[in-house]
C-alpha cells in the first residue's frame, strides 16, 4: 500500500473515531449539562488539570521515542511499560495524599474525594500506553478507533443513567474513570504484546535521552493548556469555570481531535521520510493545507452558530458560555497548525529545540495570562488569542531551516482557506441579527454556510476541496451500483 493510501486510510479511521467516539462524549456532555449544574462541571474542570498534568508525566515522551525509533524490540517496550507503570503509581499516591491541600486551596471540599477516586486514571492509562504505541507504529488506527468508540458509548450511557438517578457530580467522575478503563481493557484484549521480565538500563537511557525533552515540553504545554482552569477556578468560582468548560465542550472536540488525528498520522508517516528532504517537505505541506482546510471552516461555523447551539442544546442557564465559545474558536483555528510544526521538529530529532521553544513561549505567556486574569475571563481569552498568534509564529520559525518552507510560503498557502472561512463566517453570523427563532436560525445558518462554502470552493477550485469532492462522488457512484 502506498504512503498516500496508508495516510488516507488512517485518516478515515481517525475521523470515524472523532465522529462517533467524541460524538458520544459530546452528546453525553449535552445531556449531563441539562441535568447537572455549572458548579459540578467546574469541580471536574479543576480535577482535569491535575489528571492532565500527571498524565503528561506518565507518558514521559517515551511513546514518541518508541514511534520514532526504527528498530524497536520487545525489551524496549517492556522497559518503557514498567517505567510508565511505576511513574503512574507514584503520581497517583502523591495526588491521593495531597488531595486535601488542593481542595483547601480552591475552597472546594468535595474536590478531595473526587481526586482520590479519579487519580486511578493515571495507573489505568500507564498500563495501555505500549499497546497504543505498537498499534500507532503499525498505523493500525482501525483497532484504536473501534475500541475508543465502544468505550465512549458504554461509559457515556452509564454516566447518563447515574445522572438521572441523582448521582450528580459523581456521574461525571464515573465517566472520567470508566472510559480510560474500558479503553485499556479492550487494548489488552486486542493486542498480543505482553511485558516480559526484562528491564534494560541501556534501552531506558537511549529512549530517555530523546524522551525526557518531550516530557518537559509536554508537561509545560499541558500546564499551559490547563492554566485557565486553575486561574478561573481560583480567582472566580467553580460555576464560572463550569461556563468556561461548557464553551470548550463545543470547541475542544473539533480542534483537539483534529490535532490528535494529524499528530497520530503525520508523526509516524513523516518519520519514515525523515531522510528524504524532498518527500518530507511535500508531505508536510499536504498535511498543513489539509489541516487548515478542515479546521478553519469548522471553527468559524461553530463561532457563528454559538448562540443557537448553546441555548438549544444545553439550555438558557449556560448563556454565559456563548461569548466564551466564540472567543475560543480563534485559538482553536491555530492549534492544529502549531502541533504539526512541532511534529516536524521531533521527526528531525530536535527534541531539545522543541523544549527550548516551549520554555520561551511560556515565558512570554506568563505575564500575559496573569495580567489578564486580574481583569476578567473575557480579558484572559483575548490574551489567549494574542498568544496563539505568537505561538504559531514561534513554532513555524524552524520550518524554514528544516525543510526550506518559509513563513511567507506558509501564509500564501493558508491565505485562501482563511479568506473562505471569513466570508463564510460573515454570511452565517449575519443571520443572528434577524428576529427569528433559535432553531430556525441554526438551520438557516447551516444552509447558507454550506452553500457559501461550496460556491466559493467551486470558483477557486482548491486541490483539497477537489480531492474530497472526488472521493464523495466515487463513494456515491459505488453506492448507486449497489442499489
């Protein structure tokens, strides 16, 4: 199978996972938002910070090091498995015994019990990292996607049942634990690899020399992504954080899952081309353009439809989330682009540069974020937009040196997609000024948005649009033959 065919097949499965797995979690979130309170979601938001930061330490960059290494063996996998497991257990213990102090800091007593239960996620995730790494190296996204979808559906149903029975906050805690547990269980069932009793100091040192820089960079980046949860939870209230997390519910699945998809597919594929500069450059540009084509239009559509989406789906009590969502869509447009540039650094083995960039960006971020936190949540989000622009500029700086792809060339490739997205947004958002029902508004926005997008693309005829259009036409023709 050709590299292009492999990439397309992998992308199809990851999109399927994004639609059904994240779709299931998304629908679960909508149902739970109608039953639970903003404060409940705020408490889970605070919990998520500590789980996410700890998880980035558990993974430790070893997974990326294993994927990049061409001659991995069973000793490498076993060494990393025991390392991850030990780190996961230690971090869970630390979180367990520090949960009381964390709860006191945020002035949320229930947070102590939540962290003691939810911390087990760290051990659960550590157990299945090698299984996911092996499947990723084999570009087997089919198995991962199916497992993720089943896990999301089961955990979502259980959480909803618990919420209707009055479990409140604990339905969200159950969802947070059950999904990774089922995911790990099914990965162990579906993969043949099992750890041996071998542990190699040599293997650990070799992988750690590359991975520890990714660990530090990933840890810094994870703290940055979750620092808004900490600041809102501390300086405002759990309810305010709840409004923020529900806004993220509509932005995060698209931007984050597309980013995850691009990262999962591009890293192993670009790694195979690391010694071929011409093919590496061409493949990188294709990934970048395709990412922009998909992400820009979806983000602007969500921003334009923020009001009817939030009020219709989760209710008027979440009205404060509307403006937060619109602002979050701007950095959401840039996030996948930032990650693909960092992927290129890792493919070329520059984990130390990646670490230095993360430190530099966060030095720029700190005064910006803490300064705006003293004003309002809205001010913090405007600061996030400004930082996203700075972050993209910094991340793309080394791309010129690595594959001779300058910022000017990048902007030239991105500009058509940006223009299409802005025009589509203006057309869709203009309908919010008419005095019509929210359901009608949403339907009209979808119709004019789709028509505008298709019309402009039919005129400009970008390669990415033509490729997707051709694929849909071929699928339709095959379907017609079947009937």
